[in-house]
């Protein structure tokens, strides 16, 4: 397996951890009546994310943000691997993305401004550089 695919696999496992970090406090705060419901708008006045504490809501947003970033990162890792262009540079970028995503969760949870945005930018830049490297 290429280093990029290893980083991608670890990023996917991070997604699982993030889900647990969000779901456990959300279930404790809201109870199973809400979290197990179909969440139909006529039965629930606002989304679950808006009904939890501010820090748990941040975990919701961090999870959703990782879903968004993971799409682009998956494309970058796949293109690099399938085209046989894995290099030390692309591997470094892949692990930079992973480290940034790990750091992003506590930065978002604790509301670290502007660090959360800077950490996000490191991951986004690493992914962009991988895509550009695939074209060169």
C-alpha cells in the first residue's frame, strides 16, 4: 500500500473516532428519544446539532468538515496511487493532511481562534499540492 493510501485509511479511521466523539455526548445530552427518532421536521423543531451544548455542536461541525475534506483528499490519494506517482513529497503531503485533521478536532472543540482555521488551511493546502503534483 502506498503511503498516501495508508494516510487515507488512517483519515477514515479518524472519521470513525470523530463520529464517536460527537455521538456519545450528543446521546447523553439529548437522550435516545431524540437521537433514535427519524428526526422529521414536524416532530423536531430544529436539527440535533442546534439542540446540544456549544462544544458538542462544534464536534458535529468538525465531523461534517472532515467529511467535506475527506472527499478531496480521497481523490488526491487515489489519483496519486493509481497513476503510480507516489513520491516522498506526496507522502509528506498526505501525512500533513492527516496530522492537520487530527489537530483540527481539539482546535475546533476548544474554539482556538485563529488556529482552527490555520490548521484547516494546512490540510487543504497539502491536499491541493498532492493534486498539483499529480499533474506535473
